[in-house]
C-alpha cells in the first residue's frame, strides 16, 4: 500500500492552537456571529434520532483488531487504522503512486456569474486523460486562503449546471466562493483496462479522485488544507471511497450512494462489476444477486467474510463527513454511522459524523442547502478549521 497518511492524521494527537468550539471542543477565541449562526443550523445533523442513538446494530466494531484485540489507546488506533487500510487496499487492488504534480492542460475559459470556468484535461490515472471543469471565483487570490471542493459524478457537465437538476454542486459552491473541480470517470474506472482491471472499479475511482485532489492543491488560490469532496448516488459512492481511502480530503459529503451493503435495496448495488463485483471482462447479468445470478468479484468475498463499509467510514476520523440521505440511506443507517461516532469519541472528538434525510433519492434544494452549510462550516476560513495546520 502506498503512503496515504497526511498531516491531519499524523498530527492528530499534537496540541493545536485552534479548535472547534461548535464541534464540542474548547477555543481561546470567541466565534464570530456568523459561525455561531451556521453551527446552530447544522448542529441537528450530528444528532441521531432517539431510536438509533447509541445503536451499533450488528456491525463489527472498528475498535477491535481483526484478531479480536481491543483498541486501548490513540496509538493503538493508528495501528488499527493502518490495518484497515492495508487490508482493504490488498483486497481492492493496490494503487499506482498518486501523482502529486499532475500536468494540467487548459483548453478553454469562459466567465459565468461570479467565477471563471476553465475546461481542463489531466490524467485521472496513468494513460487515462480526463476532461473536467475548474471553477475559480472572481474573488480568489493566490494567497492559499480559498477553500476548494472536488465534485464527482458520471460526467463533469452535471456538476457545473449544464445537465440535470439539483446536482450542480460545483456551480453552486463556486458561486459561494469555493474553488471547485467537476470531474467524471471517462471510463477510467477500469485500470489499466476493462479486459484486465487490477483494481476494483470503486477503488480506481478513489485513486482518480486523489489525483484530481492535487489539481486543486496545486492552484495558487487554493488552501491545500481545506479541500473537500462531494458526490451524489454514483458520485456518492465515489466520494465516500475517495475520502475514506485518501485522507488529504479535509471533509466530505456523500449523497445517497448507499453507505453500507444492503441487498434489500436494488440501487445499493455494490455487487455490480463496475463497483466491487469485477472479476473479468465477462460481466454477470445486472440486478440483485440470486442463486442463478450469484455475487462475483471482491463483493462476493466481502459478504462471505463479513466485511462492511462502516470500517471505511471509521478511516475518516477525526475528519468530518455528512451523509445526505434519501431513499437509499435512511435514518436506520445511523447504526453504521454510530461506529464512526464511537471512534471519534474514543479519540476525543464530538460532532464529526452528520446525516440529513429526505424521502426521495434525488437531491433537492433543501438537502443541497444542508450540504452547502456543512461544507461552509468546515472549510471556510475564519470559521471551523480542519485538524491539519
């Protein structure tokens, strides 16, 4: 496994001068009125419904090593965290080295609203060129103070408001002052190719997001310690795997991608070969696993051996994340999220795991506003600050 530990994790237990009063930690400076107001708006997102408060369901605790030993100290957790990462990367397929200085080709630029939109091309994986949209707000200056967000989906046009409704996350966040980068997969989810992929597609997407992270990081306007990631549905899965497996993302929002395995929900389809069920170019027939159409690839092993995605969620600690839940991520999924709450609490952190809920799968203006509030609170300068300084 390649080195994936960023300063946020390495400095977790160092004394820092600024912390989060809104997130349950003490600070020597009074928060601004706007920060207090924003915290009051998002604070309910961090509280499970009463019926799920403290309910850990049937999920195995991440606070035990695979051999059953309990995690007793913060140092133990770092060892356990590495065990989870190493195990999952070994199962998913090892990444090539992350390109921390990707070559970016600027193809076109146009001014929209209060930002400039650049059409850019970069290698999302070695030998896999990818075209996306980079949005730079008019007020952004080369002083490393502007927060940024990577937006992932099937294609980049949706994120910048050129397709669909209520999925224009990059466009809306750029109007709010964030540098944003909207990317799609451009068929790079099979690496190095569909005939003989060496990495399960969702992990290949996460790897691509890690490379895209550095497109943002290398912009002089961007504060490299304040880069988040968001995505909906397919993009929600992608954003989840990327932020859990690459800890340089300061925070994340996952919109109704299905945060745990659930074969009662056909749309929570991790078994498909373009997610975790790849085992060669001859794909299984789509649809729920059945005796006639069985599980394949890594997904088959994960279910057989009792793994679930709450282990990956725990890798976010203490970085904050929001599940913008709809039909696929209902309030009952707090049972899985409570394990991340427990890990954060073990490390001395509160209010790092949030969830909102809506009835339908599709995002709507209300759920999007909740997500934007969350991102603004955790990434905007002079408000709450990530752990990496």
